[in-house]
């Protein structure tokens, strides 16, 4: 009985430490950016030791990659929730998913982590891989469903996903700098309608 309690306790401590590190790093990367954030600041904010940091992550870059992945997962969840609340067509779900994406990207810290520091720190290929494993698949699936339902033209799905994903990212960057989200949603809706 003692061993089960001990094992559970160790697992809880590990999860708690990992969560504290990711939360602290996310806050600092969002506020200051990757380059201006140091590992001593992260461990202080997390309330853990440097040893704990390096037990979970090889270095600051590995921690940043984990934070970026968590951000992409959060965005994918927001997109999915927005798209699933729509009971209409696949095209309607795509339009609602775009609203979910822009709502998720209203966090300037998220924009900094994913769209500014992410490509600069991890490189576009690594970031594209994270995107493919998390949020890009939501767009690809939505487009495939709309094509299968004959609601949009059949086009090369990978190329269409890449181009629309870039469009969404540019819209999020522009909105983070002060553009009106309604303007960008109007354009995104028009692009989806034009794909009919």
C-alpha cells in the first residue's frame, strides 16, 4: 500500500512540476519573448530548481517547443469547439472554425509565441511539423469534408491547406496589431464562398 501511495505521489509531483514549468515559461515567453527569457527566470517563476527544469527538458529550446505545441493544441481545441457548435453545412463549419481560430489568436502572447518567435526560434519546418500534428489537421479535415459534400471545389488539399493556413496566420498578426477582426472575417468568409 505504501508503494502505491509513493508512486502516485511521485507521479503527482512530476505532473505538478511539469505543469509549473510550462505555465511559467508560457507566461514569460508571451510577455518577454524567447530571446529575453532566461532559464533562471523560468525556474524562479515556476518555483522549482534548475535540476527539475533539466530533468524534464534538455534545454530552453526544448521547453519552448513544448510551450509552442501546447499553444497549437489550445488553438486546435478552440477551432474544433467553434466548428462543432455549428449544425449546418461543412462550409458553415469552416467559417465558424475561422472564428474560433481568430478568437484563440486574440491573445497577443499566443501570437508572439506561435507566429513571431515560433518560426524564428524553431524554424519554419519544425513549426510546420507541430502545426501539422495539431491545428492544421482541423483545417485539412474541414476542407476535405466540404469537398466531399460538394460544397467547395475539389482542389489539391495539401496546397489549399497550406495557403489558407498562411492566410489565417497573417490575419491573426494584423489583428494583433490593431486591425478590425470583423474585416478579416468578412474576407475569410468571402474566400470560402468563392471556393464553391
